[in-house]
């Protein structure tokens, strides 16, 4: 049951350019959407989130866009840096107390020099 | 910056043995979670814990699994009789607010290998 899908397993971007990572979901009950970054042998690190009542949230180089009608969100990283190379997971939550996160399968981002 | 600490980082166990994975959440956090990631697959929710009881558990979290907060700082996951398919990376997470909007802080994980 793939409620959160990341259809691109990998993405390669040149340093300084924009990285766009995409995520689709099927569950209309999701209230919050999050992006996590993960390096090998480490746990996921929270990057940015967005509430379903918004369509954009920005934090420094990271911007998340939400299109509820299309059930689609994206993470933009501008400008991309070599240190951004990692696996990026989209996750979603229905809200409520101790709400679980449902993760996508991840997109491996490689930022090249 | 506060972090979630997990021990051990690696655990190898024989099939049928009991294992206990340990976690020290961030001290002012109230919500605690266990997730796992089988190699090459996505991160999956196991269980959430709040106010000294399980809030929600997934289908994976069957009678072989249990969680405990034995004191004010530790949060443990016990697998009573391990199976080969329990081999995975297990992540503990904690949060101050349990809704998801502010993100959960994850530990670095325990790699469990069942042989």
C-alpha cells in the first residue's frame, strides 16, 4: 500500500543549479508533509515541513510546494551544494496525537561539481 | 544540538533469540517512536508511545514486539524471538509535539542482523 510515492529513485544535478525532488500521495487524510535527508549509516534528518492548509513553505535554500488537488509535493533546493548529496525521503502524517509518519521510498540526490 | 541516542549500533543475533534495542530520546520530548528500514526498502512505522502507553502500532508490530520506558530516560524495543526477516535498521525517534508538523528527531539506528 504505497500511500506516499517517490517515482524517481535518483537525481543528478550540477552544483549551483536547482534540485527538484517530487513526491505523490494518495491519502486525503494527510495533514502534514515533511522532507527528510538521510546519509548512509545515519538516521533521517528533518529538513522542512508544510501543513495541508499552505501551498508553500521556505527555509533558506529549501522550499517545499504542495499541490493538494494533484496530491503532489516537491522540494526545491537552490542552489544545490555537494553536501546536499544524500537520500531524500518524503513523509506524511495525518496529524493527531503521536501521529505516525508514512515514508516514500526515497530519491538519491547526487550533486556534482 | 540535542540528539536521540541508540545502542548498540550493530547487533548480530541467532534466530529465535531475544534482543533489546535501546534508545535515549531527547529529554523534553514526550512522544516516542520506533521505525525500521529493511535494506533497499522504505522506512516503516512500527509503534508510537505517549504517556506511558502505546498510541498506535503497525501490522508489523505483532506479539513478538514490545516497547517499554523503564525509567525517565530510556525507551526500549524488545523482539522476543527473532526471525530472519527481522533483519533491518531500527530507528528510534522522539518529538516534543506529536502531530508531525515540526518533524521528529531520529537516532542513528541499530543495525540488527539475524542469522
